[in-house]
C-alpha cells in the first residue's frame, strides 16, 4: 500500500510543481522523489503510462509513485539486477 503525500509548490512564474514524499513500503524509511509537473502527474493518474507522462523522472521515482517502493526497498526486495 502506498504511503506518501504529494506536496505542491508554485514557482515565481506560476508554474505548479510537486514531489512525493513518504515511507517506503519495504524499508519504512522516508523517501522523496524529484520534482515533477502537476499537469504531467495528472496525465498519469488519468491513464497515461507513467513513462510517457513523467519521462524525466528516473525509474526509482516512478516506481515509488506506482507502488510506494523506494530504490533502496526495491534492491532489498529484488536484488541488484
């Protein structure tokens, strides 16, 4: 179960950005993603594939959004491969 919050902020140019922050479902450690566009996040939540909606996020950040699993938790669960 995902256990994170989306935190939104505005740039001086009135662009809306956010990041996800919360507890990894495996390690129970806090994890924070890189910033992403709220518009792109909304596209993903509306059905677009995450790799198409948020291509600039790394695989670890995208996995955290999908499952709540941080990169460290993924390594613990699945190994280094």
